[in-house]
C-alpha cells in the first residue's frame, strides 16, 4: 500500500513539474484558495505569530501580509515539485546570486563554510548554488520517516551537485569530511525553535526571548569553520536573488553566542523589511515566558 501511495504522489508531482510556469502559478492560485480560504491551514498560528511579532501594524496590514504569505507558501511548494524536471539553465535564470565572488573569497581561506539562512522566500532552489562553487555543497535536513519519500526529497534537493545530511548525522559527516580534508559549504536553516529542555540558550527574536538552535555556531567553533548569511529576496513571482553576508571569518576569536546573535539580527532585519515571505506557519514563539520552567 505504501508503495502505491508513493508512486501515485510521485506521478502527481512529476505532472506538476512539467507544467509551463504560467500554468504552474495558476495552479498555485487554486491551491491557495483551497488551502487558505477553505481549509484555513494553520491560519490561527500565522495570525497569532504576526500579532506577536508585528504589533505596530494594523489588523488590515497584518491581514495583507498573511494572504501574501500563503500565496508564497503555495508557490514554493509547487516550485519544489518543479525541481524534478527544471533545467540547470532555467534554474540559474530564476535563482541568481548577487555576490558569488564573496563565496569564492571565503573558499580561498581553505576552511569549510557554514551558510546560515532563515526560512524565508525560497530555500528550496538554493540547491543551484552547487553549480557556482568549488567546495562541495551540503544541506542539513530532517530525515522523513517514510524511506521512499525521504529518498524522493534527497533526490530532488541533490539535483545540482548538492548532498543532504540528516540532522542526526550532521556532526559525524562533517567531522568525517574534515578528517579527509574535504572542504564543504553546509546550509543550516537555523531560525526554527528547538524542543523545550534544560540547557537551551535564549535570545531575543522579533521582540521576544525565545530558545534558539546553537548547532551551527557550535560546529563552527569546534571545527574552525567560517560563517556566511544567505539573504534570499523575491524579485517577482518565480524569480529570486540571493546575497551573501559575512558573519565571521575568524570564529575562534568571537565571543560565545556572537555568531547566533548576528544571524538572528540579520534574520530580523530581513523579515521586517518584507514580512510577507517569512515562514509564519511554524510555532516559533510558542515558548514565550517559559525560560525559567527548565
């Protein structure tokens, strides 16, 4: 039964992937109407997140952001399906890097690079970065429980010379690469909330103190890796521009938590500039006020 479901889903995704972009985005508009207007997928969570983090805006302004976000969410899902058949040239046209020369300069330092980015605009199409860099590109992801669908996700995201590493295997894999003198660029989506437990580090993010993931910074310190921020902007529908911003090229001289603070500050600036494209369905602020409970 599981195999039948997998092949059915794969067939649907493949059919979506071969659609011309105008039809793809017409389909996205239909999905938006169903997901937002009919089902109301996580609408309560999105509305609450916007109210918590953007209290200076009016209800009307937040509602506009909410609707724009759901349009982007549907676009990105269908763009992810498009990855199955999109050509390298088409992807390069639609997902451009503003200052790839900065990555080249960091590569010359002969240290692996951690690339930190929030869930903003499109993080799926960043896989085309592998066609511009000399280092090997790796993406850190959460492994799916279904092995067939996990393989599908890995195949899609590895299309342009990238390789996925599950969160559980991250430390082991990076240390192995370092021992073999294999330099890599490792993409971390570091803005989501960790499970509440003892020993978490807390920082202010969009006006509220929340627990934060320290994995990227800890690895950078342990293995002496340089750190860049990837700022992805939506130019227009189906087109994105990514800019690299230095966070640190001398991590061992940084104060503890400095890397994470800079990442959060850059993420905040980006979100406040254009909040429509942030991933608002995640319950990022669910632990407000719980710092002293652990």
